[in-house]
């Protein structure tokens, strides 16, 4: 695992990463936790929708679309 943290939004399709830190907002962190997007969990970027669209990921809890704004706040270790 790398010690470099980058926003989820910077990854390309096919990239795998480990969630490093959730956004500081408690409500958002709770929503991500409900999806099993938690620190230490591995995720894979399956698709990035063009023109500011969501980032599609696969994690332990299934497939999810993460809005681009949230993907900017969600830090991962590639």
C-alpha cells in the first residue's frame, strides 16, 4: 500500500486503490459507510463518466456511482 493519498476522482478506469480517508462531514461519511466504502477497503474504478459525471466504483458492498464532487473529497491510496 502506498502512503500517497489522492482524490478518487484522479483515478482512471481499471485502477484499484484503498480508501484512505472519508470526507470530514459526518452525514457523508455515514452514507459512504453504509455502502461499505470505508478506510482500509479496496475499491476499483470501473468507469468515469465524461463531462463531470460520476465515478463508478466496485467495492465490497457492490457497484456504486460516486458524484464527482464527493470523489474529489474521498482520499485513496493507489
